[in-house]
């Protein structure tokens, strides 16, 4: 079905151009005007959507054309956009930066093409004046179907802006929507996984609210809405998803230490009938009752290593359930938590749950960073030997025992490695897995949970 969804993508020539802050400010400004916006993030990023969520009060979603084909990507966008009156999509990295640094595939440009979104380019103008024209012209001409219809000039002085706007609009085929002055107090801090989480930014809501008021003065939001309202109609149809229903209770770790969740993963489990029950390895003493499965996603367990280690009752409750055969999934930070021992950011070691033999330790750089395709080397709770799915890795920690029951392969590369422990009742490893890349892995996990319920 062809659908009309007002939408705009906010992209940039490079990371660090101000996309996240400006996206949050625009979302807040739209809310202030009485709109019901939806927000999305291109790529596998967890943290930027958390900032969107903090502003909107409702979860943001990821759009990723490596994880899902064009039909599924459009469907996942449309399913959320239909409940909003305007959608804002934040790009990833530089607009044309895709797989392996040499492909357009899975770039923000690729997502914009897939969901037919008009694009506003956020250009960091620090240290430039007329050279900004050359930069914008290059992005417009690099691909004739760039979909770039407007620009926002970040870190631009109020005095220079009128002259730059005139120069750009007289020479190029884009609208200049406005500028953002230098706002030091608005800069979001960096950390080892990108940005700090929203709860760690002091007075975030107040700062975003003040920033939104500033944008009302310096950006033509009416023009942005007009550009978004003229977006092409998008074909949205439901992809082939297995017909399956169950009634199981899945416990999902969720707190400051375990905060990296793909909303679409959880909603796919719920679509199949699963009840999601959240618990906190940090704050709760025991697991919720009557669980048929457990999931430990990623986050920052290394920042809370001592407190996680000291929660002996929770560790014992998890260890007992897993040893008794409850199906479980653990990825990245969750995988580290299940180790015998884990280091914190200082390199101090603490006892953890102990169902994965080995030690999780801090390194000095990102390990095995980026997208990957996973293929099982034996039958697991994800299905038969050879089943495939897609995911990514992003971590500064490593393990003395990464597992060898799946083969991970980098796209557009000959590089591959063994990873993930597949026991009789669970999977544990560093890769973050996206269930819509192969919905059968979610079905097979839930079937294992059904068997546990029967026992």
C-alpha cells in the first residue's frame, strides 16, 4: 500500500557534526508546537535513540539496510510512522559512509533512498566560510539522487549567516533552513562507546528545552515541515514473517548496566506472543517468577562491575536457572556478566555469574568492530546447523573464551572469526543480533522456551 508519511532525514558530511543534539532540539521544538513526532536512527547505534526517547517520552527505533532488506526496512519505518504526524530520522556517520568504508550500502544515503526521505544536511561550518558552498555542492553532485533538499549551518555566527544563506541559495539547488550558533553547554560528552547515556547528562531535559527554544529563532521549522510534508508516497507492505504464536514469559535484564535494546527485537518477540518481564541485575535480589527464558543484552556492566558482583542473590538466582536448563541469550555486556570474572574500567577484576568459563577484560581499542553475518556451526536454540543472521560488534572489552559455535564474517571482506558459545539451552557471545534479519531465530528461541515451560 502506498502511504504518505511526512518525514525528514537529518544527515551530515561526517560524524561529530552535531546531528544528535540538533535532532533532539528539533524533536523537542515539534513537541512544543503540539506535534506527535516519531524518531529513528540510521544504523546499529543504541545511544542516540536513547536521547531521542528521553526527549519524546516514547522509544525511538533503528533503521538499518544491512540488517533488513528494502521491503522490511520500509515496513518497520511505516509501522511506527503511521502513529505519528511527522517523522525525524537521524543519519549515521557521513551521509555516504556505508559498509567497509568503501560502499554506499547501509549508509544514511541508502536508508534515505529506501524510505524515500527528503534530506537536510547539517554542515559544521567551524573554520569555513565560502568553502561551505563547495562542500555542499560536492554532496549534491556525488550522487544525482542524493535527496538533499536543505541545509542547516552548524556553529555559524549570526552575523555571517545572512550572507552565507544568500551565497548558497544563489549558487546551489538547496534551501538554507537556518543556522545553529556555538552553544558550548549543549555539547554532549563522548565516552568509550560514543556518547554518555541520557541519564548521565546533568539537566538534560532543561538543556534540550532551552536549545529547542533557540532553534525556533534560528531555524525555519515551517520550511522543514513543508519539505517533509512533500515527501514521496512510500510503498509499505508486511514482509514474510513466520506464522507462530506462543505464551511464554521472557525475563529481560534492563537497568543502567544493561540498557542496549533494539526495540524491534523485543516487539518481534511480543508479536509472537511472548510476555516481556524486565528485571535489574543491579537492583533486584532475585529473578521474576515463572520465567520461561532469559535475555541479557548489552550496555555498560563494566561501569557497575563491583555492584553487580556484590549482588550475590541475583547472581545465584541466574546461575541456578541457567544450570537448570532455562533457555537464555546473552550478548556483549550480557555475555561479559555471565563470565566467571570481569574487569571494570580500572582493570580491577570481580566475580560474576560464572556460567561462561573465562575472564572478560578491558582492552585499549575497539575489537572486531562493525557489521557481521553469523552462521551456526552446529544445531543451537536458534535452529539447525548453518542458520544465518546478522548483527554487529562494538566493544572495548574482550574475553579469554569467546566461543566457537558460530562463524562471524565481515561484509565485503575476507575476514572471519569464530565466536559465541552455544550450550544445550543458550547462546552467549559478543555479537549484537538483529532478529528481523532472520525471524526464524526468534521463533526457534521461543520454541525452546515453550519446551522449558512444558517441563
